[in-house]
C-alpha cells in the first residue's frame, strides 16, 4: 500500500468513526475486566469466569470494528452507511467477466407509419429498469446499449463492445391500440437464441407484457427477479403512459430544447392521469435539470420543489421521486434534506446511478469533497461504462492536492471515454469531458481538438460551454476561459454559484477582475 493509499484508508477509518469506536471499546473492555477482577471472587464465581470474560472482550473487538465500518449512528437511528456499501471489487474488468450480463437494445419500429421510435425505446427501457433490480445480473446502461439503436451491429460485436454475454432485441408494431411485440434473447458468443416470443395484445396490456418478458429473461439466465414491476402503474391510462414514454425519450437527450419537450409530454400525461407518480417525478426532474444546467431562476427552483414534493406524495416508494427531491433540495442549498432524500433513494434502489451521482454532486456543492469522491466512485461501479463519475473524481483529487490519484483515475476515465466514442464518435459529452482527461495526461493537441469539436457541435449546451471555460482555464488561456464563462452565463444559460466556487479547474482565473465580476453577478 502506497503512502497516499494508507492516508486515504486512515481518513476513511476516522470518517466512519472506527477509531473512536476502537478507543471506546478498549476503555470499556478494560473497565469491565477491572470490575470482574474485583467482584467475581466476592460473588463466588469460578476462577475460569474471569478468563472467559477476557476472551469474550477480545473476540468482540474485531466485530465492533466491522460494525463501525458498515453502520453509522445518526439522529434517525443506526443505519447502514451507503458510502460504505461500495463493492470490494477492485478490478471492474474481472467483475464484468464473472457476472451474468445483458444489454437491452431499443426495439425496432415496425409500425405502419414508422413513428413509434419513442415507444420502442420506452418499452426497452422499462424492461431494462426491471432487470436492473436483479442483484446478481449486470445490465448495460441505457446510454451504452441504445447507441446500437439506429445502427445494428453484429451480435458478437455488441457483446464485445458492451462486455455482455446476452442481448435482448425485438420489434414493436403499434397500430392504434393494437400491439404486436416480438422479443428474443440472444447469446453473444454464438448468436443462438436462448428464448423468443411474440405477443399480440392490446395497448392496455403493455405492463403485463413487460413483466412477462423480464421474468422470462430472468428464468433463461437462471437468476431471480425478486421485485415485480410496480402494480400501481398497471391502472394508468394507456394514453397517459404513451405521453410518459415520449417524455422519457426527450429527457434522455439532455439538451435545453428537449428538456422543454419532455416537460410538455409529462404534463400531458399528468393531465390525463393526475396521480401518475412517475410522470410527476419526471416533471420534477425537468425543473431540477433546468435550474442546475440551463437557467437557475427562482421559478425553476420553486417548481422543482413543488413537483418533487408531489412526486413523494404520490410515489413515496419510487427512487426517482427521492432523487428529484434531493436535486431540488441541493439546488436550494438545503444539504441536510438533500442527503436524506438521496439516501432514501439508494435504500429503495441501490443500483440507481442517478442517486449516487447527484448525491456526489450535492456533496461538491456543500464542499465535502472526500465524501463526494466515495459517492462518485460508487456511481462508477453501478454503471461500469460511465466516464463522468470517474473524471469528476480526477477534478476532486486535484482540489485535494492528490495529483497522483488524479492521474490514476484520469487514465481509467479516458479508457471509458474512448470505449463510448468507439460506439458513437459524435458523443459530445464524451468528447467534452475526454478533452480534460487528455489535457491532464499531456496530450494537448488532441485535447484541444476534442474540446473545440464538442463546443462547435453543441453551442447552446450550457454544460459543454461551461466545461470549455474550465478547459481553457486549465490550459492557461485565461481570456479565452473568461470569454467562455461569460458566454455560458449570458447566451446559453446559468450555472451554480456553489459549484463554480468549489471548482478547482477555475483556479487559474480567480482574482481576475472579470471573474470577480461574474461571481458578484450571482444573487446571494
């Protein structure tokens, strides 16, 4: 173990109060043995009872340390520490190779008018979400698997690129309220079908079909789908569900305009079904993302709070309700409430990437960088192909003065970025964040090429434009960095003041009068 690793382990022992528990245990154990030595003989107990007490105290010591590591004493009682629930897997590649795995591809649209792509994506995503609830099954994320939607590759190539053993593919023919859905589970090593079926049903049966497919896949892979699909949504009007799927499709694109379209779709779903909790949670997400990335106005913040509260009322057992409430609380700088909501989301769905990722972002806003590191690391394990949670760790390690660790995770992150770009060379987010990784690794020419390409392709994406400011600050191009930052605020949208002041990427431009003017323009 290197000196840096030992320091990191020592800090975790202190943060989880293991050292405090150890000291307290030794003191209490010593007192108990002293009392025993004085009182056991007076009580007429055999001599061996003192030896037994000593043995019990010694045996209990490691148990106390293990419990202190895994559990945390809070005002709400003793609970399992979610940050301590990170898998002990040190080599993700070994983990990926050993676990049963599947990728769910977006279903092909075979409808007469060819206008049901959103429904096909939504169908696949719902099945993917159900499979994610299987503890011992690794499911490729939507982001990675849906890259193969429009450009079907050979099954073996998909398996190689996504590192999965099986692929679920299918098609949907939707005409009015009539559905014909075909689905097949394919082994990526030899192309043989492990399971296939065709469904001719009505639109109102869509939830039953999704559950049947998920259960059939679990059976074919010899894994257990312990948690069934939400029964409450089976009473949702199919038209409301159709609008909900349209909203999911738009929201997944993460652009300013698509966020607006997603909000419109979720609102239409809610108009038909006012108690549709998942649609309300989706609506809350749109306001939270609008405030976080595009326009930090009080209107968006208030709507995020109001709609997330409604989502919690309608769907308290839905992880997404608590994630949306956590985002709203974080944006309102109520970090204690944000922590409660994110932890509840994780309790409901430990494999929910957004819960871990936005919990990490909340801790950055709060300035708790060590905790943020652990949360981002957990997010990177929940979604093994994700590069954002890895590269953000590099930024935090730099802020903490741990450059060796920053370089280590940067190499890990750029590997993931290149894997995504192999699937989709035009992925602007991968190009954008990958540029930072290349710059940190000294590959300046390629870094500038990637950054310029991403900013040119997405001139109205506030995240990419803000990252451009960070990039040129790190590169030492102060004026260009300030131009990008001002452009991000004036022409594109708004950004979080708390994130900005804790962002070490901006260190090269702090103290510049233009930077100070930008900071002072934020409302207190």
